[in-house]
């Protein structure tokens, strides 16, 4: 079954000083399952890696290699997004539009949401999205 990982989970995959059990489980499940992500996922990951590089947490080679590794995983970009649904979820749960896009995708696809973000996980539970486990 597919699931929706957000950028916080993927950050733990690519940053050497980040670690989380949920992220490890999600990475393990990518061996057999497919992850679905909104387009913003890739923008967030590029920005996250560039920020980590600028702060000296990683170097440019690590950033480039991380993006290449991520692109080889079973992560598929969702083709469409519903602006109204995203904005409604963002308003209802006081989320950013970025976070609401992950939630909207999980709702639309009937997938579990894998996130390290407390507010996003609470919103997902309120919306009846299956917990990632």
C-alpha cells in the first residue's frame, strides 16, 4: 500500500545528524511500497539540503548525492492538487499550504501520512487519515 511521506521524514533520510524511527520505517517500506508526494516535496528537499549546506552541516557533494539517492527511491509525484482542499485544510488546522498539501494528498489517495511534524500529525488524525505504522 502507498503512503505519503513529508519533507521532515525525508530530512532524516539525508541529513547525517537527523534520526527518527518513523523515518527509518518509511525508508524500509519503500523497498516494497510506493510513496506519493506533492510536487512541493522536491522543492522542500532541495531547500533543506541547500540550507544544511550553507550552515555547514553537509557539503555540496552530500547534497547532490542525497538528491540523486532520493530520485532512485520509489517516490512518485502526484499529478494534480486541489487548491481549494489545500487551502481549506490549511485554514482549518492552521497549517502552512506546504504541509496541507501532504495532508490533502493523503486524504485524496486514502494513504497513511508519515510525518515528524506534531501539528500535521494532529491534523491528519482529526481528518481520519490512517496513522503511519
